[in-house]
C-alpha cells in the first residue's frame, strides 16, 4: 500500500517470511514506489484508475517481473487471510 501524503509504503506481513522470495519483496516495493511517479487517471466510467497503461508498462520493466507475478498469483490466498 502506498500512501501519497506520507510518501510511505506499507507491506503485507506475508512478505516478512522466509517462504517469500526476496525478488517478490523487491517487486512489491518497486510496484508501490511506482505509485509515486505514475499519475492516476479517470477511467471511462468516471472512476479513478491507479494502474494505468503507463504504470503497467513501467511495472513490467522490473527485472524479475514474470517470476514475481507468477509467485504472487500462485500464493494469492495468503494475502487474503
């Protein structure tokens, strides 16, 4: 979670585990820090969109994007306790 006013990143406690690869923690931090450099937009339905096309393109520049995305997808149930 990125808090714009405080310039603060909060991470889920699941990431503080030996079972979570370091590249996943790095990716999550990278993802959250992108929020500080990529502006949000208003979508077609008038809703705020924070993961814009620009955001997604920059997110994919992370050196282990595919591996991190796959790990998060496979372990997503851990994040919704």
